[in-house]
């Protein structure tokens, strides 16, 4: 079978679409999990776009080994120079450079003639080759480009030293049969293409990113680019987990194999969701909470008799085991550890002790602890501990809209208390926290969802706040009290700002 390479762009194409800034620790945590998943390439960022992106790519290049680390550039020498510098510590660096090639992009955005685009592309690849052996070239909006022009361009960049040719459907305009035809045309009409890795990069504007990627693979592409959970620009990118499992279920149809460890799919999905603050829809293919749930009596009867009647994928193949143990306040450490291991978590004794205390606190408030509760506890346990902690929040209402919140925080080891009036209890709590910490923010987004089921369910709050420099920070909080969960989330977000500003005049 042909080797299928997986190119993950969660940290580049995924992050840039979210309106947030992931810190280096968060990016490293995701990158390490992607290594466990078995991806071949991690596109770590766009180094020339900001000092933060440069730093992230540079640190990931130094810390993440045994995998290709890729940086994106425009077809501009300065971009390439900066990218090469950021990638310098990497074991296997790749520069991903290119420019737009569709008529509308060349005429309206680049204001360049086709021959100028080719010349610029060739110079960019040659300049990249001065720094690295592995150069991927992307013709932005390839699907809407003239096929013959695209073939001519590819021949020129291959001659210049490109090792990977990306075929992006940048605006998600293609249908599977059309995209497959484009890949076939290029495979058959580009001289020297057999010396390169042909890649597909599809967007989901019409809901066909996964189908288009699969069509491209069937037509001869040997690298697929995508993100975990399909996050990305506008409607998102190809969801890597969908492509991986589509090929797994019908291996003979595609004739390719990857080195992906499918059992790490669910843990990777949960981690990306928790860190980015983007929830996975319950009906999401492969990783949604309903993906392996059977509600219909007919379906249940069939599955009980023979699971393959309605399950085309064994849940354990993607790291979603069946629930075998009912956890409660009477459960011990061994039962908790066993269930967590079934869910894909590997805890050492100090981590288990810390989590067990949180588990008992929650179990005292609930009759039964569900898998969703454990996932939430694990996600919250992995939140970076900061120098600001919420000790207590109490709220008094004086009418349908006006509320007063009294908040107690521990800031650098000192207990501080303040109160504020707001438009409702959550607003009042946020204002009191901002006054205590001395940081002004703009609330960009706030969401609260129920974890598991019942009136005792955990509340999982997510906030996104913008600081003065227009960076957006994500915070999460977990509690059976929704106001406390909201306050914890706001403290978590504002702590990240506080850490960045600790040496400055806030």
C-alpha cells in the first residue's frame, strides 16, 4: 500500500481562525499529544506573522523531536528568512511557502500577471532550499486556478527543488468528483511529480472537506492536511480524525496506510477542545458524545445481538471504551484509576492523589460520576496553575437584574476581598475580579454548558477575554455552582494576562 502522510495544521490554520492566542505551554501540550497520535508533520505556525508565533515555532522545533516541524511563509524572502531562523533547532524542518494562483486572486489581490506569479514562486522555493531540504509549495486557491497554468507552475517549482506539492481548495468550493479529477489531471500532466509528495488541503465551506480529501487521496495524493475536530478558517478544515477512520473502515478502497495510532483520536480531540475552548458538537462524527450512542429500540436490539449491525467502528479503536464501572463517593483510588485508564488517561501517583480529592469533592455533591465528569475533571486538572486563585464568591440580588458579588482571591499568596455591582451575578463577579487584579478586559465570549446529566450536573464555563493589546485569552472553570464555574473561568483567563503583564505596569 502507498504511505499516507498526515499533516496537522491545528496549531496554525486552526489557531488563526479562533480569534485566540494559545500560549507556548498549551501549544506544546497539543504538539506532544499529536506525536502520540502519530502524525507525520506538525505545522507549528506562521513565524513572520508575530513574535509570539516565531517563539512558538522555535520552541516546538527545539522540544518536539522525531517528527517534521513545519512553518508557513508567504513567497517573500523576509518571511522565509524568519521561518528558517525559527525552525533552526528542528530535527526535520520544513518550509511551507507559496502564493495565490487563481485568476481572481492574481488579478484582484496580488495584482500580478501569471508569469510574475511563476517567477515569484520559483524564487521562493529556491530561497527556501538555501535553508532546508524539505520545501512544500502551496498555490493558494488551487481548485479555482487554471489547470494548465497550475501544471506549468508545479513543473517550475519541482525544478526549483520543491519536495511537496500542496493542492489546496482554499475556499471550500470543490465537490469530491471535481477535486479528484483535478488531482488526477495533475498526477498525469506534471513532469517530475512522481518525485514529490502530493498533498491535499481542503476547507469545509460546503461541508465537503473530508469527502474532497478522500477523493484526492484516491486519485493519488499521498499527504492529507487537516486539523483536529476540523477547526479552521470560516467553516473549518478537513477533520483529520474523519479521514483517518474513513480510510480505516474501507482500507481496500484507498490503497494507503498511515502510522496513526487511532486509539489516541478521542484523547487528542478532547485536549484540543479543552485548550481552545471550542466544544465538540455531540453529533460530530468519530469524536462526538453521540457518535457511539444508540437511542432507537431497534438499534439497541441489533447492537446487543451483534454490535456490527449498527457500529461500523469499534469505539475502542478511537479511544472510547464502554462504561463498565459506576463511580460514586464510595469508590476508591483503584476504581478511579482503572476507569481513567480505560478512558485513555495515564496518571502517576501524585497526580492521582490530587485528582482523587477533586473527585471526592464532586462525588459528595452527585450520586453518580459519569465519564463526562471525569473528562471535565481531567481537563480542569491540566489547566495551568497560576498565581491567582478563586477562594470564594458570594452573590446577593436586589431585583431582577441588579446583583452584588463579593469575591475573595488569593493573589501571589495574599488574600484579597472586594465587591462589585453588576447586571446579574456573573457580570458582578467578573467586575469584582477585574477590580481585585487591576486588569481591564473586554468580554468577547462566554458560554456555560452542562457536563453529564441531571440536576446535579457539573457546569463547564468558558470565557474569552480581550486585553488592551487585542490578544484574546481563553479561561475555563468547573463547578456544580454555575456562578462559581463562571468566576473560575474568568480568573483562569485573567491569570494568563496577569502572568504576561507581571513585569509591566498593568
